[in-house]
């Protein structure tokens, strides 16, 4: 479909690179014995992107993808290993010269970015060399997720051209890239990697406000509104239950922050934060707490 979009009109070399992306649903008939939670499924979502560029732009485009990939994986706290998968010995499309050019571009991008890699001899797809990236989770297991692939097949089969500076048609270079790989697999791995204890910027619920007694219900609700107005994902536990039970439930949900508020906090306009994994923090104003959570979310530091 991206090729069809590209081919709706002719393109000049001045317009390239053209980058298209989508979240696409994919189906694959995995045997029942290898299905495994969210990590290996029959229906999944791929962050599918295709880049159409000139041969001269190829190495630079791969380098840009590597930068984005590094930012993504480090934001989630992963270490990873890159594998440069080269031409299979048999059954491959394209000439040896094309394979050598594409492989050299991938290798140049890796070395330019200073990213260590291992060579997977003959591990490329039948139509292209690629960079496979494997994440390492908290248990030391490796998982295949991001992939960067040069396509030597589809541009030729579907006539993907651009008009060069000489006024002639030239075959475009096409890059496949998926950084999550499978969104379901990425999420499943991340849940196991963190044990479900997400950092503040990822946590679906960042703050649970817990009133110490019925007199603080209104202040608790008002605190939630104030935090939500500041872009924080917050809720109040207004159940008619003991405070200890509410704290225990928030701990079990692995919510990063709990705010216990009572009449004293309501009078002073403060909150008493309890940080998951760090225990009780000093009392602070609601504004100071809001800025703390905003900073952790913005910097992905918490």
C-alpha cells in the first residue's frame, strides 16, 4: 500500500526521501505449541514504515533510523545487540553487486553511529540484507524486535522510480523498518522486564490520592482535578474503606505515587507523597508535587 501511495504520481529526486508509516495488523499462523502469551501470537500490530530514497541517501537514512531506535530502546531502559544479516548463500534476489552495496550502507551506518554489532552470515532475507536488533530483558533473554531492511525486490517488481537530475527514471531504494517490531511482543516483554512496575512516564495511572478520613474527601477530589489539569494521570480512592487497605491496593496495582491527604494537608494545601520503591517522602505543596511528576514524565527519569 505504501508503494501504491508513492506511485500516485511521479517524484523528483528533489522530493526524496519520502517516509511513510502506519500501524498495520498482521496475521501469521503460528503452531499452537509455539504460542506464548503476548510474545508470540497469531495476530499482531507492526509499526510498519517504508522509506523511498536515492542510493546516495541510503546510509544517511539508515543512520537516522538507528538514532531513533537507540532513543526508543534506551527510553524504555533496554540494552540491545545489533546483528548485520548478510546475503544467503542460495536463493536470493538481485545481483551480488546490489547486495554488496546495500550491506555496505547498513554497515557504514552502524559504524558511523558507533554502534557495536555482530555479523549474521547468510542471515538476510532472500530479498535483502538487514539489521536485526535483539533486546535483552531483566532475565537476560534476547528478543527480536526492531528490524531495518533494505529491499532489493519490491522496487523492481512494482516499478518504483524517481526522476533523477539527468531527467531519466531511476529505481528508488526502499527501506523497511519496524522499531517495536510487534507492538504486542514489545509490551509483553516490557511487562516482564519491569515486573509490571512501570516508570512514571509509562504508568497508566501515575498517582492515587488517598483521603485519610471522610473530612478529606473533598480535598482529595480537588487534588485529582488539579493534577489532571496539569497532565498527570491521577485518581482518588474514595471508597468507604480503611486507609491501610487503600494503600495496600495501590501497592498491588504498582502505582508509582500515592498521596495520603487529611484535614492537616487540606488546611496547609500540601500532600504527603509515598513513592513506590522509595517509601514516604517529605510533605510538599501540591504545585511542587505536580512539577515533580511532570519533570519525571518529561525526562523519563522516574
